[in-house]
């Protein structure tokens, strides 16, 4: 189940529910009718921070409302665009309220958004829903689909791509037939699903399987999980820069699991620079002890990007740390390595061996001179103002005592990752 926030306070409640109950996920956002009198920057910062949590899987409820007209359309559009920027930055779906403003939502949102969009609790014109479907958006139908007078809405559901339909409650409102007028609740969605099946021309079992899969794809859950560009562990936020790496370490966590801490971190491709720049730009780095450039790959595979992003973090008062295997001297000139390293407050360098032979056996590098490149990187690091530490993973097959002794000889502190 997805439970949606309509204010900052509601969004916090949604997150709390999601943390307490496994089948529940949260969306965080501010409803257009609840934006009156609010200062956008301050409120949206709070929403963005909540969206960094692993149980937050969507942005919203946001959108436009010309039925109540409590807030001028221009201001509503500003809030909708801001929510859509967060959806893009964090690779999350956007849940759009569009009461009496369906066409206006199409005008405000990009024609080809690089994030999923669902027209929530849709009752609007056919042509708008069909155009939205042509853009690859989802349409969500709630209790009104079942109302006897809504034949037109049922016919519309039959015209839309089945893989782009979802059913919902809009609880506690709009309970479906035969409970119309009662307090709505998630269990009643079964009635909406049955009517949707008839509208789609499918048997119930086929329709519910289709709707279920559509929901998972929309929300990026289970087999349809989307990669998270940012993730929070402890006091730090991590930037999932890339899935590429020039080592194939036998002990690497990405061999065992697609993610950590409830986040999906394995890359199917690679984030465009613009998305990662937006994700970091919307972040207040002072929320965290450090902004760590790490992820499920080697961040220095994208050296100019991490240098720029680290500079942005530090300019805004944050601390930037680079977690690296130290092999960048094999891919770029020494002066470029030094330039990249200078952007960071601290460096955490994976040693994971005390000699070249052990390194080749455990880390399985793609370059035959990888150990030399690692030692070269440490020479550059020694000449930088950054705090540097060398690390090794307990249980990887490396001799922790030998690694610590090597780190001491090289003049760096040593940290054992994992184990006791």
C-alpha cells in the first residue's frame, strides 16, 4: 500500500506508518490546496529530506486544483514544478492531483518527463487521459469508476493501455459502490478492481495481475526496483555515482545484494549527470556529517562529475568524502588525479591487501599494474590537504594486521570495515 502526504506533517505520519508496517510505503508532498501562505523553499526542503528515506517511494500528493481555487494557479504551478524536480532528482514517481485542471497539468509538466507520473484519482476528460497515456503516464482510478452514473469513465478505462492503469482508494473519501457514502478504506479497493476488470475486458484474475504489476512498475518495487541516486546510512548521505568499477572484488557487497539499508543501489545503466547534479543541488549538506561519494561502483570512473559535486557540497557548508579504490592513476594523468582529490575534505581508500599478489587474488583488478596505481594514488593523497585513511574489509581474505602494518609504514591511519 502507498499512503500519501498532503502536508509536511501528514508526510511525516506517512513515513512513520511505513516504518512500522512492512506492506506500507510512503509518499511525501504538499497538496496544492495546502500551499497557501507557505514559504516554498523552507517547506520543500523538509519534503526533500523525507524523500531521502528508504520507505519514501513517491513524490506527492501534488498537482493543480481549479475546483476549490484556494491558491492562484501560477503559485500552484510553481509548487508542482518543484515537486517534479524532486521526482526527477531522486528517480521517483510523481503523484498528480488534477481536479478541474487536468489539461493544465499537461501544460505544466514536461512532455517527456524522465520519471513516472500518475494522474491520481482521475475523473477528467478522455482526451487528457489519452494524451497522458501517450506520454507514458499512468492513470489511477478510485471509487468514482464504480458509480452507476460514470459509464463514460469506465469506457475511458477500457480505452487506456492496461499496463498503465492502477486502482486506488483516495481514502477516506470516495468509497466505491456498494459502499458509496461510507468512510473509505484500503480493503474496499477490491470493488474498484472488479469494475476495472470489466472495463478492461479481462477476467478478474488476469486484470488484478495486470493492475498489480502496473502498480509495482509505477512505484519501482520488487522486480521493478529503480536505482536510488542518494541513500542515507547513519549520519551520512551517499551519492550513488556509478555502477562501473575497475575491480571485481570477491568480497564486494554488490555480489550479494542489490542494495543496502532498504535502498536499491545496483545500476542497470548510469545516471545522467544532470540528475545527479540536481539530486545534490537540492540537498542541504549540513543535514549530514558527510556527503560521501561511493555507491555501487567506483566514483572516480566519473572524475569531473564527482569533483564538481564535491565542490558544490563544500561551497554550501558541507563536508565531502571520497570512497575510492585508488586506481584512478591508471585512467587519468597524475595532475588530474590531484585536481580531483583537492575537491574533498576526506578520502577513504580501499587497501584490502598488504602486497600485490594478495591484491590481485582478492580484488581481481582489470589492470595488471593496479597495485602500482594504488600506491601512486596514495602519493597524491599524501600531498593533498584532505584527511586520508586506508581501509580493508574484514572477512575478505585480507590479513588485517598486515594491512594495518602497511598503512602505518605508508603514514596513514587504518580502519577495518565490518567485523569486530
